[in-house]
């Protein structure tokens, strides 16, 4: 029999110690808890495969404890123990996720047989998880995330490890690196995959409307609120809420988000009804939130709540080995979409793309390849199909010279913004999309570089 981590929840000390000693002698790791509150603390802080849960205890009964345990970890196997066994109690326990039911006085031989079945079930779950991860990695190679760089490998592995938890995740990285794609991976491989993942770009919604967007509002909450509106938190109940550009939240919205993370409840704008929602929060930012905290623009307590698991996606210029893979994928993708037979890139075009620094990261590379596919006259993309006229500029790594890195980056950023505005006829919305940033960020950059 596999060694299991078992929690015995029994208010009777004699019975609890007897079960602990018996199961430990069988090779299992056993911990005891004297009541429901202690059991919930143990599950929150540790890892258990099996709970032997007494039904009748002072304070919370076994059904109440089972309900809370399953919220914390749906994978734990729970066996209800009681001397007050009834069909109704057994049915209630099974509905809430208990795997079985055993009556007192406990037959130890029967208990061992039951634990043996549970151990087999745990083994099957692990084997299925291994298979699922193999299939998942196969799916990744077909286009969801394209990578071979060790830095991205660690990101993908981390996404797999945190997917089954309900911990908040903060994904950091420059614009266009693929933060939303990683968030979707976490959701798709989590127990919440059958429920929606709702995406909110906090930087694209005016501050005056963001609170209503997230939490909803009641009729008459403000001018124009002619009917009740359900917010994104309610829409994401049971699933995942991805908050992109989290650093753009205004102080009032930060307060409401912090309350939700602490209490798992909120109120609609203009309402007094407290609403509970089971939502997993994944947030992302291209800004340094720790600096925002030091500046007083972002709450420190909210930062720590969001930053339970932190992931930083490397920029494309730091994982150049992925560039050929991404080029091949985007070429195939846009060739199919545009019904063109593009077989690849010329050596000169490939060399040019490998040397470029991609301030807009993967999103910029995607836009470059889409443009090249659309305008290419031949079956092979040539360097004239690329949006580069001067390959001697400091956008290309081979020709970079000394100087302050910050100055080089700002010079490159200014140039890319000017090019995007020229290409879009000074349309700021389209320019922001082309650059892979929000309109708010673009307006900030225009002011910073004194561009019109």
C-alpha cells in the first residue's frame, strides 16, 4: 500500500490517539486534530491525501468541516466517521465529496481495506496527472506557447505546479511577452477549467468606470445606471479573473480588491448586499509594483496579497532561441488565415529578424510576420517584406555600441513610437495596438518624450 498523509479529525482523545498509532504502524504519516477549526488550519498549512473525519464534534460538525475542506483542496479524500450513522447523513456527505462512510466502533480491518482502495485511487489520480501533463506539453508545442528557452521552460513548469491551487499569481514582464497566454495556461490546467476565465485590462478602462466593470452596480448608482449590472467578479464565479495592467488600479478600487482577497466578498456599486464569489485572481503588470508601492501609488498590503506566487516572463531579446520557432509558427498561422502558400523566409530575412531587439516582444514579432505574409509577392518572405529600412540602427544587436542602457532603451522606444504613429496616420488607438501597449501608456510616453 502507498504511504498516505492522513489527518484524523476526532474530538475523543483516546479514539484519536488509537487511530494515529494504528495507522502509523501501517506505515502512514498521521496527524491528529481535535475539532473542525483545527482540521481546517491543518489542511490550510499542510498536505494530506486522506481525512478521517468525525461527524459529531463540538462546534462545527463533520458536514460543515467537509464543506470547508473541499473549498481549500478538492483533491483530498475524506471518509466520514460516526456512531450516529443514518442514510441521510451518508448521502449528504457523498454529495459534498466524501469518498466513503464508516461507522463506530471502527473495524480496523475494514478501515485498512478502505484505505487501500483510497491509495489505489490516489495512484490513479497521479498517473492521470502525469498523462495530462504530457498531453499538455504536446499541445504547447503546437502553438499555445512556443518555446525552448530554459527561462520559458521554468515559467511553464511553474504554471503547471500552481494550476491546481487557488493561490493568487502575479505575472510580470514587458508588454507583449505573453502574460495573458501564461494566465490562460494556468486556468486551462486547473480544476476551474470548466468555468470561465474573465479578462479585464485595467489600463484600458477609464477609472470612473473600472469599479463598476469589476464589481457591478445597482440601478441608480450613478448617472446613466438605468439597470443593475453584473460585474466581472460575479461572471467569473467558480473560475478565474485575469486582471491585466493591475498597476493602473485607482486607490478606491485597490481597497475593494483587497477586501475581496481577504473576505472573498464584495458589494456592487451603489448597493448594500454582500455578495460572495469563488474566484481565483491572476494579475499581470509591465510596471514594477514594488516601486509603485514605494511611491505610494499602490497599496503594500494588496501587493503582498497579489504576489503569493510571482512569475516574471523574460523579454524576447533574452530568449533568442525561441525566435525561429515563433517565426515558423506565425508564418504558418497567417499563411493559412490569408490563404497564401508561404514556405518560409530567405536567409537574409531570417538573419535580420534574429538580430532585431523586439521592444514590443512576441506581439511585435507576430505583427511583423503577419504584415510580411500579407504583402509578400513570393512564396518566400524576403527582407524587403520586413518593416525595416535601416538595419544599422541600435534596434539591431549586432551594431549596438556603448552608452547608458537606459538612454539606449529610451531612444529605441521613442523611435518605435514615432514609427507606429506614422504607420497608423497618428491614430493613437491603432498605434498602441501595434506597439502592444495600452492607450494610457502611449499617452504617458507621448508626454514623456514630448511627441505630438
